C-alpha cells in the first residue's frame, strides 16, 4: 500500500513539474493581471504590442510584454512591474520612484533612465550614459557600474 501511495505521489509530482516547465505561453493583453493592464493603458498606450507571454515556473508566474519598438516590460503574478526596459523613449517618469528620479536628476542631469529593475532587495537603474546604479529598498545608493 505504501508503495502504491509513493508511486501515485511521484507521478502527480512529475506531472505538476512537467506542467510548470518554465516555458513561455503566448497570451492576450486581456489575460494579464488587471494592474498590468492598467499600467499599459496609462503609460504605454501609444506603443504597439508585439507579444504578451506568461512564464510559469514551479512556484512562480511572471508576465512579459514586448512592443514593436523593442520596449520590454516584466510583471509579477499580481501585475506589479518587475522590470521596465525602455531604451528608445526612456522609462515614464511617473513609474520611477521619486527618490531615484531626484538622485539621477541632481547628479546626472543630462542622462535619462532607460531601464529599471526591482526585486525584494533593491532597484537597479540603467542610465542613457551607460551607468548602472543600484539602490537599496530605502533608496540609498549601494553600487555604481560603468
């Protein structure tokens, strides 16, 4: 009996891992979480979407939106932005935390923010002058790469 239970568990685990194999699945914009849809409508309505995909990992789900001009956005399962890569036009100012916007404006007034990536621990910002700045969650500068 224990052996049969173990086999059943192993098969169900294998099936669930196979279903969450990390492959991207093409979806429509309407299948994105509502927060992501609102961000697109508010800040990227003038750009034409090329591809929307869902990436299901074993324990997480992320979404990616790719526009014709090369702009790429990544969202969490809740629709919160994770990465904004806007090399052509720059990241919309309304999406940049005020502290980061002020820091960059004061120290690098001729540079624009073309990419911003956030995770649990920090914000990574790429400027149009090729500098990469890293801020902690309290918006203290913790690293600069050129």
